[in-house]
């Protein structure tokens, strides 16, 4: 990230006619960090500021990344400023940074359009990722566009399919989108844009090219039905720095995480099939995972609590962990999903330090709520990370919780209808169990350590940090015998407790990008 607070004028070469400008203003206050996660690095530019309203002269004022004055110029091979309705139109641009279709006003409708875009810009600029310069279709400045059927194809870098920025709004349905180069998302929002997509077929081939993509300033993106496939490195099916909802869709990622949330943003999935191969590490990642929740401190995502919800989904992980949290806090709610992890070394959930953030304060902090959910898989929490795990509404969890006894804090809550089945000795800081008989905790010969209290043949309601034993069946509680190991030594074949990256961090990416390449 740049550190000097100066006024910068970016002159973008304009090809075509009638260039449109976006003027920026200084950044506002960046807000505060989530609790217990330390301060950002000294050169952190902070969260996206309030963008304000367009100026009265019809220009488009927005605060640019980093809060610097900035002029961004647009040109379009086809420019739309008022309402039109067109069918079977053919639109193309082979010049950079020209947009094929540029919509800045009206409420227009395209039926079965054919849109093609080529012509890669010289070098790289935030204008392409943040503002949609060089996209195939760009909607901004209170423009509205409805696309029904047709196709959008791009063959150049920094050329997303349908890009919605700021006060722009777009809907698209029954269309095919294909992008072939890097930094070219399928459907994308930034700066507060609004986009609704129904029954699309989207394939992206390049790196940092999520089929469902957002970037700085976020917005709202709703997806209903369709198939989305990402084939490039650093290209998950969803990259969220926005509020993204996906229902009744099929999502496939072959060389990246399946879904990523950065910072104070969200993903909600319902009736979705998500398959993640994650065959290649990218950027700063040192581990493979499917659902990834983090904060890069690049300034692309506001600092705060992330939110992930999945309901009635099929989530398959071929390599790595199913869910992974680092350098942020989050709420995760899982209802009635089917989780499959084909990697014998993969965890169901892991919270730990990674390559982002400040050493010692870059762990993960998660509230993980399972409702009507069956899960098999282990949970790992490192010594600077925290987890509150809640099992409710007939949930059945089978696995080991914090088996290496490394977690800074691990709180476990169960209602009477839910069960816990251990596959190894497990360690929690506190236990709140509605079933005072403990029959809903099946130890399978292992021990559940609650604070300083190891338990074998039964369990009682233990809610305090000092693990006070209140009541229970005879012989149900057993304290450790002299000489027994209590420090978390795993059983043969279990995790050895050293998976904490040694607290190392990699050099910070000064280009302003998150370590995942912006998805």
C-alpha cells in the first residue's frame, strides 16, 4: 500500500469517444479493528470509506482506493445514457481500455446480445479491478441494464464479463459468460454496485478471476441458479468483499479455494453444490482449504466480522480443510448441509495464524453454529485463536476437538437434542450441556478435558472455566491419576500440534492486493 498522502492524477488513454470521469475525494475515518486482533500494520490504509453521492453536474464522484484524489476516464464502443431496448445486438471492442458496452443512464434491456471484448491494457492499474475499465459490459452512474439470454466473451486481461460499479444496477439471466485471461471475473460488483443473476453458465480460465467476484467497496450480488466454474489459480468460485447470496447453483473450483470472504463481508449459500479441488497454492497461502475466511489488510475489504451461512448444501473438499479462518473474526452458521472431505489430512475446521496480519495477533476467532447438521472431521485451533462451537437442533458431530490442546480458548455448547462423538482425546475451555446426564456425549473410550478436568465414562453439565463438577452418574467423572499426560500429546496418527507456521509472516504485498490475488 502506498503511504504518502498525496493527490494523484491518473491519466488513462481514452480510445473511442465521450470519455466519462470519476473523481475521487480524500478518505474518511477507517473505523476500528475487531476485538483481540491487534492493530493493523503501520501502512494499512484502512476500510473503504463512504462513497457519498454523485455531484449535481452529472459527473461521478467516488472516493478511490487509499483515499487519494483520482480521475478515472471511461470510453465505450457502445455508450448508453438513456433507456433503450435492443434485441440480437452485436457489441464488441478490441481496444484497451475501451469497454464494449458502457451504461451510465436510463433503464435499458438487451435481449440475446452477443458481446465480445479483447485488447489487454498496458500494465496493471486499480482502475480495472476497482472501476471496471476495460470490462466487456460496465454499468455505473445510476444506469440500469437488464440482459436476457445471449453471451459475453472476453479474451483479454482485466476484462470482466458484466461489471457493476457504484450506483449502477444490473440483472442478467439465461446467458453464457466466458472469460479467458487473468483478473477477469464473470459477474462482478465494486463500490456499492447491485447485480442479480439468474440461470447463468459462467466459466473463467485466468488467475484472479472468480466467476462470482467483488472488489473494493463491495456491493450486493444475488445469484439464483446456474453453473459457475473457475479454472485459474487464485480463482475461487466466489470472492466476497461484498454481500453475496447464492441459491440453487453449482459451483466448481479447480485450482483455488471454493469460496473466500475477506473482512467485514458475507456469503450465504442455500441449496448449492460446491466442489473444490484446490490443486494449486496461490499468493501467500501455505495451506489448501475450501471455504476461506480472512483479512489481508490490503485495504480492499473493511476490517470487521465476516459472516458465512450455508443451508442444505453439498460441500465437497478434495484437498485441504473444509473451513479455514485466519487473521479475522467471523460468524459461521451451518444448517442441514452434507460435508465431504476426501483429503485424509484435511480438517473440518481450522483456525490459526497464517501469512497475513501481525505476528501474535493474526489468529482466527470464530463462532461456529451447527443446526440440524451432521459433521465428521477434526477441529484445530492454535494458541492465538478462539472458537465457540454450538451444536443444536439434532446436530451430530463426530471428531476430535482441539486434540493437540493448543487452542487459546475453545468453548463447547450442546442442546439436549444434539450429540458429540469423540474420535480422540479432546480439550475445551468450557462446556455448557443442556443434558445434565451427559448421555449426548459419546466418549468412545477417549477423554474430554474441560479445563483441568478429564472425563471418561460420562459427562455432566460443566460450564465454568475451572470445570467444577456438579452432578453426574457414579464413576462418570474421573480425575487424572498421578503421572498421566495432560499436555495434549496426541494419539498415534493424530495431529502433532506443530501446525502453527511458527508464527512466521511473509513480506507484506505492497501492491495493495490481498494474498489471494483478489479472486
